[in-house]
C-alpha cells in the first residue's frame, strides 16, 4: 500500500505507512488529551518539558507505555528540538518551572537538527 498523509492536529502533516496509522493516531489523540488537560506544558509552539515529566503524567493517570511512546515521538520533533535553548526553563505538567535546559542538552538538540536525525 502507498503512504498516506494525515493531519494530526498539533503534530502537523505526517506521512504514514499503512502499518503506522494506528500509532500516529494514538500519538495525535494523546497530544490532544495532554494539551487540553495541561495547556501550559503542551502549547504550540512547544516548550521544554521537565526531566521526568513521564512519571509526573503517570501520577495523573496516564500509562507508562503510552507516555513513553508519546514523549519519544513528541520530543524528537524538530519543533521541540528548536525550543531547547540553553538557560530556558523546563515546564512541568501544571506549568511550574522545573529546571532549565543545559548547554549540553541544547548542543545535542542542535546537532540532531543539523544532522537531520530527528
């Protein structure tokens, strides 16, 4: 089957192979739910998320598997990598500042963008 292009809300247009449609829809549905429940942590454009936000969201009722799958995709998007600027605050689920982006994290994000390996 040929690839399909789908608009996935805040994730934009995504090319999907037929086998990956369910995963992409799950990511889009998770983003929609997170953005509605935690608008300070999941705005457009993205903001740096707190280290360990997956565990914080599990306390809010999300499964570990769902959060790991979603955050792996969300945090590897170019839009997210662009927001990782050294010294910028990291945001928790309820909008609180929980740490800052380090020089090494910003360097890693820039290198991923330059290499196109996001």
